[in-house]
C-alpha cells in the first residue's frame, strides 16, 4: 500500500483533478483511480456516471471504492456539527448512491473508534455498544448504518474499518502527513520537535488514568494500509460484509507519547498543560481479535518508538523541503 500511496500522493493535487495509477502491490494487480473532487458535489456524480449517464464502472471497470474523505477534527465537530453531518454523512450518502448506480461491488469505509464513545473500561470490541460522544463520531456511525442498509438491499459488500489513533509515516521516508494545522498528537509533537511550533499541549491531566492524561491505541499508518489491502482481498474472495477494529489492543498515554518523541528527538519538549477538550474520552483501546481472524492481519510496526521515529523523520524531511 505504501507504494500506491507514494505514487499517488507524492504529487500535490487540487480539487477537480483526478489521478490514475496502474501497477502491482504485494502481488496484486491494481488499477487505482483517485478522485480529488468533493465527494458530495453534483460534479462528482458525473464522474461516477459518464456524460451519457452510463455508469463509470462499465467504462473503467471499477469494482471497489475505498472511502477515506472526511472532516476529522473532534472539537470542531462539537462547535459545527452540521458541517460534519453534511460532509461526513450526507456526502457519503451521495457517494453510496453513485456506487449503487455504477454497480460497485466492494466498499471499504474509514470509520473511527469515536463511534464507541466511552466504552466500559476503555476497551471496545466491534459488538460493544456504539454511543458516540461527539458529532464527528455520530457522523461516521450514521454512515456505517447507511452502508449496512445499502449492502442489505444491493449486491454491494463492505468492510468498515474502525481506525483507532493513526500515527507514524512511511518507514521509507517517501510520504507522510502534510495536513495544515494538524491536531493529531504525534504530528503536533514532531512539528514542535523540529521547531515548527513553540510548544505541544496536553489537553487534560486529570483523567482517571495512571498519569492523568488520555490513553489511546496508536496504530502505525503502514499497518493500517496493509489492513486495507487485506480487506480488499477479503471482499474479492467473497467475504461477507463486516466491521473491524484497527488498532493494536493496547494503549499509551499522552505523556508516554511525548516521552517517546523526546527520545527520538534527543531533547526535551516544551509541554503546556491545558484543560480537557470537549468530546475526548479518557481511554480508548481496541479489541482486535476480529481483524486478525477474518483478514489474517499481522501488524509489523507495533512499537511506539518506531511510530514516533518515522513521524519525526518525515517531519525533518518536510522541513528540509521548506514545507
Ligand atoms: N487519523 C486518524 O487517527 C483517524 C482515526 C480514525 C478515523 N480516521 C478516518 O480516516 C480518514 C482519513 O483521515 P486523515 O487522518 O487522513 O484525515 P485528513 O484530514 O488528513 O484527510 C482527510 C482528507 O479528506 C479530504 N476531504 C474531506 N472532505 C472531502 C470531500 N467532501 N470530498 C473530497 N475530499 C474530502 C480532506 O481534504 C483531506 O485531504 C477519515 O475518514 C477519518 O475519519 C482517521
């Protein structure tokens, strides 16, 4: 997957552009088309249906859609819930409609641990109750429900991947996160470590956790990419629609992550302690038996120092490029 991503993401794309990549990854022949348009726009519908309103699949033989696009900032979703329900939920509905019209057979959806809210003991299995505590989580859960209902009423089959906290970067240093004004802890911490930010904040030091800071299950982006390839194989082999957690089954506190960044950077960070943010649960850790059983997924990078080291290496590379 990382080679797909490097091919596709090594160039910057503006809205309205499309990109095509054909090749082989881990023995699978793939033709990948990436659409950089707003997935909810009317314009997008015409990419899914060509000028003669014939489904694109007939022209391009699209059999699988992997749907990553979303707004993702929890505090922003608390302040502007309708922005999230429009983009994450309503636009996913539009995309699903296009997929049904075009006869797409497989759909892999980027969902989130936020659908669980605050599970008892902080550990969530796929059949744990879903009770999101912020609009971001609710917007994703509603998309999951639409997907379930569409799969029940059409030939489409899906895998919902509920990501826990994605972190790290391509171990080969070719690609990484470039999101402006990122809010994810590891990204913010490595930006501070290379001097792009004056400090890094801890939001909440009074949680009922061993050191008072929030605990999360951090998954290396490379392992997440391999889970997507496994999900693709699973669906193409006839696997039934399923929902799977993507995490390692154990967590680290915010302070532990910051200590790992200090080890990687070889210097102390300037840490500012701030009040809790709205919508953050104290602990969120995945139960991961299902993805291992159904997909045979085996993570390679379950190592906080590796995750943080790769993120820092990427940030240094961005700095060299003036980005
Ligand atoms: N990063 C994580 O820890 C994490 C955890 C759980 C779930 N996820 C999910 O993974 C996916 C990717 O997250 P990310 O962390 O890379 O976020 P990101 O913000 O870096 O990337 C999301 C991308 O989606 C694009 N986008 C948003 N709305 C769009 C639309 N209507 N049409 C087309 N493009 C649109 C954005 O421009 C952005 O490039 C999201 O669906 C997110 O909910 C991420």
